[in-house]
C-alpha cells in the first residue's frame, strides 16, 4: 500500500512541478510564453530538479512525525545547511577581501623593483 501512496504522491508532485514549470499561460503571440515554460520544464528535468524535489516531498510525506519546520527538513534532505547566517558570512567575506587587498598592496610594494635613479 505504501508503494501506491508513494506513486500517487510522486505523480502529484510531478504534476505540480510540471504546472509550475509549464503551466497554462496566455500570451499575445500564443507561443513565446509556452516555449519559455517548456524550455524551463526541460531544464528542470534535465538537471534532476524535478526528481530531487519529488524525492524530498515523498520523504516529507513518509516522515512519521512531521517536522515543525518543513523548510529546514527540505534543506537537510537536499544536503544544505539549515542554520546559516548569510548576512554574517557576507560581512566576513567582505572583510577578508579587504584584508587580501591590503596584503596584496604590501606584497606589491615589497617586490616592486627599485626606482631607477635619474641621471
């Protein structure tokens, strides 16, 4: 019975993702929007995104005790960090880039050839 439930859920997830990627949009020219959505759907499928999202949704469905924070569950399931302070990392990165620039300037000054004397 679990296999049927998994198959049904996987089918539902695929249908939802297909609608998101290739939904029924209306455009004035009738084909540009549809082609863009079809290209996006192919991109999702080619890169395994639809399969990965289907697996994570099935994993969430099969979880006996539903997580309090499903977004963290999805991040962990996909292998991403759940508690990352992005702003702190950006600040640290900027500070380290400034330090690299300072050190590069010092290195350039120390390794520059001596100025030739005017004759």
